[in-house]
């Protein structure tokens, strides 16, 4: 568990360096697992809506929605990938990714699926 509480206080530079170190360590040690970050300031309502949107996006009944964003749609700033290393990796590592390019030209909100806005 990584606590972000001290970042917004007076000794923010020290706290930020400590948090960056902890996130780096957790990412290396637990990269195949998850670690929890607390006191990040994101409201429970926003988190709940985000989780709901993720579930909607990955709902099998909405497969056509994902097809619109499959990798290979060049020229778009938003795209969807599933198992991008399936035939290159010695292990099967299932992952779905919704990517948004924001630099140099940010995506338009309407480019995102409605459930992801």
C-alpha cells in the first residue's frame, strides 16, 4: 500500500521523492500483481463511475463497440488493443488496452467510447 498523503503538505518535495521510490519499488517487485494507492484525492464517486465504464466497455455484448477501436485504425488518437504480444511472447499474458495519444495532438472527447468519457 502506498500513501500519497504527504505530497500536498509542506515537505512535499521529500514526500514526493519517497512516494516515487515506493511506486518504483512496487512496480518492479509486484509488476504482475497489483498494489494499492491511498489518499490520492480521487472521490469514491469518480472511482465507481470509472469501474462501471470499464465493465461496460468490456461487456461481451458490446463487442462491436471495441471493434471500432481495434489497433490498425491509423490516424485516430484513440485505439483498442487486445493481446498485442500474443504470437511474440513465450507466455500468454492476456491484456486489453484502450490507448489515447495526447501529444502532440490531444484526442477529442467524442473519439472515446461513451462509456469511457
